C-alpha cells in the first residue's frame, strides 16, 4: 500500500472534517440498518479520538462501537478511474459501508487499510459513507484486552483501571488519522519496496514495484532525482505485474542524522505511449549493521539518544495533528535527541516521513504491549504476525527505521506461561516472521524487570532492550542504590548474552513545580538526578548502544489510583513545556 499523493494522474479527495456520529451502546446499529443512515447523536472532528472531544456526552471512557457517517460527491470522469478509500487508521477495528453496501472491515488499530470501491461509488450523486468503529479488545487481539475476571484470577484487583487496559496509555478510539478517497488510474502502481546498500562511496538501490493489474504494450521509465536533477533514467518495456531492478548512485550522499539526504525515485507508466500512472517516492541510502556490540550506521558507530513517546495531546487524544508533529520534532532537536521508539504502536505515516526528513532514527514497534501469555491463543499469534506484516509493508522504505520492535514487556503479569516452551515457540515464530520479511534491520523486544535474565526476549533479540525502573517502582528514593543495581544487572545480562544493550525505558513521574532539597519522588530534582544517574551507568558500560528516556511528554492513561489523569514521566508536560530535567538532558546530549 502506497502513501497517497497527487500528481499528473492521481488525485486525492480529503474526507477529513466534520462527520456525524451515533453511539451504539447496545450493539443494535446493525439490526437497525444504520448503514443506510442514522439520526446523529453528535458531530465529531476527523481525524481525532472521540474520548476528549465528546467527554460531555459520555465518551471519555467509552468502550464499544460508534458509527460515523458523511457524504461526498465525485465528479464524472472522461476516462476510467479506480476509486480507493483509504483509512490511515481506525482504533481498534472498523467496518465500512458505502451507499448501504458492505465494503469491508479491518481489525487492528494504528495501521492503514484500503478498499477499492469503484463498483459502489456513484458519480454526480451524494455517496453515503458509513463506518462502525469499535475500540473493544480481547485476549486474541493485538494489543490484548483484559477483563475484571483476569484481575481476580491473578489476585490483582488493585491493578484494575477504568476502562480496563493491559497497557499504560489511554485506549483512544475513533478515526484517529486521515480518511481519503484516492482517484487512481485504471491500472496503477500498488506497492514499491526499496532496499539499500552501500559500497565504498556508491549507494545501491534495489526496487520492486507491483501493479494493480497486468500491463499491455507498456513502457516504464524509472528515474532517480537528486533534488531537481535527474541523475539516472532507464526504460523497461513489456512489464507484466511486477518490476524489479537495481540502480547504483556513484558518489552517493548517505542518509544519517547529520545529513538526512533524500533522493527520489520516480516511476512513469506508459501504455501505448499514453502516461497511465506515475508515482514518486523519497528514499535515503544507508546501511544498518550490528558489529562488535555497536550499531553501525554506514559503518560508523551511533549511540541512540532519545525517548519512548506516545501519540497523545489534549482534546486530540491520538488524533493526527501536523503542528504537533512539527513541535515534537523541534523539541527533540532542541534537547539533542537523535532517535525514538514508536512505543507502543505504529505512529502516523506523517511522523515517519518527518523522521526521514529530519534525520531521526526510529525503533518501530507493533502494538503487542504487555501480553499475558496465560491468555495467548493461536489467534493472538496470527494477529500478531498480521500486524507485523502490515507494519513492515508500510514502513520498510523509511531510512529512519533502523530496527523492528516486536512487542513491549510481555510477561509483565508474572505468569509462568511467559517463560514456558510455548512462549519460546511463539517468539521464535514471531522473530522468524520478521526476519523473513526484512533481513536488513535488527529486531528487538523491550523487556520488563519481572523475569530478570530469564526473559525469552534476550535469546531472540539482535540487541537487547531493557525497560528498567530502579529508583522508581523498585528502590524508590534511593538513586545511588538504583544506579548500582542497574549496573549489576546490565553487566550480568551482557555476560550471559553477549549482545549490545539499549536502555529502552527509565524515568520518574514528575510534577512540574514540585521541588525538594532531598531525593523526593515526584519532584523535578528527583527526575533530573535519577536520569543523570542512569546516564552515568550507561556511559560506564561499553556494550550499551543507547538511552531512551521514558517519556518524551506526559500522556493520558486509563483511570487508576497510580496516575493523576496522566503518566507524569514526561521530560515535557502534556502541553510540551519543559520540566527542569530537560535542561540537564540538553546540556548532556548536545555536549560535543
Ligand atoms: C513501562 C511500560 C510503559 C509504562 C511505564 C511506566 O514499563 O513499558 O508503557 O508507561 O513502564 O511509566 O510505568
């Protein structure tokens, strides 16, 4: 699936804006044929989560299905077109009707899906688009859902949040990213995969393109541009449904954080001399390798400085906002970061593009967060593989993506099944699945502290990622002891596994404005000193490859006595104002 673009042969009709909404508390929408139209309960802005926009009508903590509808027109076309409806995400599942006809459904949030709707769409008449979005999760879905009985079974009633989630962020529902109608040529390019390698000063680009149908009497022109200058042009004739090739760029500028050089690759598809379709994609040439306990980018070691983040902002919830994307990248540059993890789900395609352009390195994660292996089923495994497939297909062309993260903190419930032979088989299959799709990037899996050095993730990860909260959840108030414990643990992990280690989470909840002369949890000084202590330990261990602070900014969670509306481990607050720690971090990360 390609990111939408407009050009000589492609058009986009935005379907963002105000939609009508109806809450389906008793799941009666289907029986009542809401697909044919309904009387609205409210109007909602798309993209955006329903929770904070419509908390006044009871949607803050709503879990269930909600129907959306709107109308659109299409202009009559003089030549045949294909119409594709694209949802950049729907959290966590969606079912779609057009003019009352069932179009399809998609399970899983945070990833795009498309439907070809040419046979259902009407020219010159109103088209009614109806979407039922459902944010319920269960044991088979990714992420998994959790129920009151599960807490009881584990004797963890005090851990129950409202609404119940296994993860520590708000399960924002809705059409959180763009909805668009793509007007495409009768036969169009459907997919492009790009892989790159470097050889001395030459960059090698491998491409593989696929088309929606067989091409007849065709010629394809493939061009590489450096800014406005065409640096390579070639023609291929009589292509069927797929085209592969390789292009060498001499004296190539390799993509890296200091010089995020992007070239573009353009395909022009001619049939009988007529331009049928064109598509142009930005790419960066770079190579990632693990070597002697270092991550090498284009042969040079890099150290990851950055954050675990969230897509989260007041009112928008997880809704896409271009200004917010800009702000977050500006703040990350300001503080001297060079990387982040898309904790705990795929971020918008616009964020990925911005990382390519600004030179940020991304660990790209699927929403398999806090899995409880007691409840894992074959369906969970299938769904897990599906989200990995969808993520890799979506993001593999981004130079910014340097690693895949296949989950976050499985086994956090302490369930013995998390370290069983079944779990071992599960992870083996997951890691193999990713390796089969992409051998060019390392794979990792951030772990919690529960399983100590027995966590299965260590065996399969190419580099180890550890989320550790010594000095917060364990050893609160004892910063030096926490540092010593961290050091001891990292040394023992390295001794056992001989793999480089990323500190993928560490931090402290911090209330801005709360100060203390002694190590006091929640104070700005405590966050600063604890992060500083971790920095010292990480620096002293040559096998560490990076430090990702938890979190970039405060973010909303489900209701729980442990959280005052938000998780306050942000270095910036939810409005993106810096806490004191930000200034210490900036000094440390920007020091030459
Ligand atoms: C973690 C989780 C993250 C939480 C964080 C915390 O280990 O990976 O999702 O938000 O701890 O603050 O407790």
